[in-house]
């Protein structure tokens, strides 16, 4: 969805921290971690929202696509007539025949958009379902507050009017050899939710070329798993307690761990003067495709190939790792002098909340997309500022 990357990608500081390499959301039920025999974390993770209600024609509309939901007794031809679409084109697009019978609730993908839902078509609101926008300043402040040492508790999910706003689900086209079970495992959703969303039969049968809507989480979840609670005695070294009889040994600074440089993020080769002159270094190399504009774009967008390592702009502490309404992760790093750096449109996160990071240390990689990029912000307190003076 393209609703302004600054809003879409940075409406993100409402979730808990993530760690690298994990692919499941935060465990909201901690009983399994605390020794109880009952562990409902899997059920908590797999909780999904209900599919939005279609209008009277059966249309569910999102910004990037529309689907039609079949009624009892529908054939593909009858559905096409009801929504004003070409039956033959609809059949080719979905890999079925015009005379095929459809199950009640079965989802049919539309190759072209039809008239948008409106009260006149039986919808509650007009136009496609849109993602909820969130005040990044308010959310960033909450994320930093939660980054302070405290008991691990789940963040409150933002209240969303699901009749008007909701995460746009992934639309998966079934390939040969796939089953409902393999697809549900691929997206970490239950096969029952997948069946409910797509009107599958009791045997969960699907066909090659069929489009399936992937159920969205009940609350916005990060696409990688949050960190497990640190076990007692693990994590940061326990400081030596003071003693009146024996003075504390002189602290020996721990040398910084050298981070191997890679050609894709060795910023010194192309931006030595820029990085050395400013407080921060560029997190990735690339062309700035969108400049800072207060109130419109709170940072800069830097074009970079998908998978490009993202380096920390400066030494600091990972204050928060959360996600936006589209489950796109965002990383917030806290630096001295009341400065924050924000990295959005990221994936494959390699740090967790509370980690100390060095300048240039890999935080994540650039997410894949039609035009992959990194959204980067510098904030003084919680006010965004133009990043370029800090990078030059």
C-alpha cells in the first residue's frame, strides 16, 4: 500500500521487541516460560482477525486488489454477472470454468477493479479498506518509555475500526504441489483460519491457480518473533557488589567487537568524507529517492537492493523494535545527546531491544519490494530533524 511511506512504515512503535532469525510473533502468554505445565503461547500467536464483511455484491476491496465472496448456490458465471465482471476473464484468472459451482464464502480474485463498495452497495463505508494511521511521535515516545528496564508485558494493541481500517492481507496464488497445510505453515496461521477466510471445504482442498487470502493477526504483529524473556542469571554481566573491606578492581574497558565489513555496507569506500564529517554514517549506500519534508516525510528514503545490510548510523542502544499496521518492522536506536535514529522497511533483524550497537554494526537488511528502499530518520528528542546535516 502506498499511503505515504513515512506514515505507513513508521506507524510502528506499538509492538514489543524482536530478535534476529526468529519468524514468530511475541509470546503474549508467558506461562510456558515460567514453568507452568500449560502453554497457550501457540494459540495466542495464531489468533487471527475475522475476514472483513463484503458488501451486498460480495466485494471486499483493498487498495491493491479486490476479491469477491461467493454466495450459496453461486456459479462463477452468476457471481460475474452480479459484480459486473467478465466471466471468461474471471475464470482464466482463477483457474476454473465459468459454469463451476462455488462454495458459500469462497473467495474469487478479481483481475480488474469493479465499482468500489459504498452504502449504496450495502457496505458500511465507501471505498477500499485502508490501514490505520498512527502518530509516530506519540508511539515513539511510548516505545522509548517501554525500552527502560521493566517487566516484560505485552503492549496494548491499537484500537482499530475493522469496518473501515485493517491490515491488507497477503493474497497467495496456489502453486502445484501446495496444500492448505503447507500454506498455513508458510504464513504461520492455522489451517482452520485459512479455511474460514477462503470458504474452503471440510477437506481443506485447494486447486492450482487459486488465490487465497492469508488471515491477518488479531492485533498487528511483527513479521519476526520478539525476544524471549531473559532467564535469570543470563544476559548482562552482574556487577560486582561494593565491599568495605576490599576495593573494587579497576574497571578494564571491553574492546569493541570488530564487525566484518561487507561490500554492500562498507560505507567508508564511497562516503568517507561524509561519514567522518557528520555525527552519523549512512545506514546504507544508495540514492536518496525522497528527501526530508517536515510534516510530510519525517526522514529520507534511500534506494538500496533488497537484502542490503543496514548499519547502525552511530553507537547507541536499541530502544525498540516494533512493527507498523502492515507488520513491517521498524528499529529505533537511542544515541547520546538525546538523539534517536529510526530505520523502517527492514527485515531479517539481527539485534534485539536493549542491545548496545557500534557505528556501522548490522541491524537488519532492506526488505524486498517493487522499489526496495530504507526509510531513515533522525530525531532530537521526539521531534524529527533533517538527517542530512547529521550525515554530512
